[in-house]
C-alpha cells in the first residue's frame, strides 16, 4: 500500500534522529536546509509511488483487454463461475460482496467457495453447418446430477458477458452416459465364488475394478476397451477374460432423453463427460 507524504517524511525524520552522527541537526525550524532537503526527497518518493501505481494499472488494463479465449481459457472460466455473485462492472472478475436486506455484505471465504458449483468442465470445438462453435460440458460435484435451469440461465449470462463477441457457445448439461457390457470372466475358484464375490473379503473384485477404472477417467476422458480389460484382468481372482460387447448411450435432445445403445468398438468419449454403469448383470463367471 502506498504511503502518504507525511508518513514518508516521518520515517525519514525517525531515521535521522536514530543516527548519532546527525545529532547536530536538531533545529525544529521548518525553513532549515536539511529539513527542506528531506521534504524534497519525500516528495520525490511519493511521486515515484504514484507513477508506479499508474504504470501497474496500465499493465493490468492491457492484460485484461488482450486475453485470448482458447479452449483452456473457456474451461478455466467455467470452473471460476460463482453462482449468486455478480461481475464487477466492465470486468470479468466477480464481486466479493452480495446484497442482504438492502445492505452490501462482504462474503466469507466459505460462501465464495460454496458458490463455485461447477466442479468439472471440458471444452471442445465443434463444426456444425459449416460454422464453428464452442461446446462446454459441465457437471456438479455429484456426477449423477445435472444443474437446474436457474443455474444454466445464470451460467449462460456469465459466459455471454465474458466471451469474445462472435463466439458461438453451446452448453452440455446432460445426465451421465450409460455404459453396458458383457464379459465372460474365467475366475479362480480358490479366490472367488461363482457370483464373483471374494471368499475372504466378501467384496466383488471385478465390479470394484470397473468402478475404480471409471472413477480414474478424467472428465470427458476417452474410455478404451483395451485399458478396461487390463483393469479387469488385474483384479484378484481373475484368470482370463473375453469381451462379448461394450455399449453406451447418451442423452439425445431430439428424443428428449436417452437414445439407443450404440456399440463401442475400440474407445469412446462420453457425450456428457462421464459414464454411469447400468448394472453388473453382464458379468458372467466361468471356471
């Protein structure tokens, strides 16, 4: 924080008084040469502070006006969204206050953190009808949920205010893609029961391996059948594996819900950004 002229001069006088070699300069006259010299230096320091502050503001304005919106920028801006807070006028920064009973109140750190409701985001560029648009996939902390319309309206207004003019932006706020599979699993009867349950631990290692595999996929990450098979083969009690089919379906706005299951031949990126397992009835255990 910049100091005032009086603060700067007071510090210089304190430094002078603390130096025994300057004890002879003890007059209190405001017209003394040494005091006038200190005042000139203090004014110089003050003006330097003001010039530095103006220069810093100019740099900040230039940076703010030259921000390049690429896909990474759109993703970071989506994660930065604060539901319930307004932007500072002519800025892309959020206010740290809100109005309560007609009074402007400073938000707590907990309130600010709680307002950042978008926990997952991914962006890609889509060509449709010869025109490019930005597609932003978002999801809340609970990946089985979606955002209500009020949130999407607020988020849309926020992106509209900060995005460059001319960018066409679409939002994907879908329920998880459903995943269905059929695996034949050759199991070790010394470790697993015919239903896949571990004899000692009473858990289901194959189901746990599939859940963990999907959990470790990044949001909007590609599901590879080969890597899924490797995860299953690494589960305790699994000797071998045959993949019969892997299918997925996703929300199709044209039908107002999920479309039909489509085969996954090698890999697939979820339309919603994440997967949900329909059930584990497709796991067949053989000796």
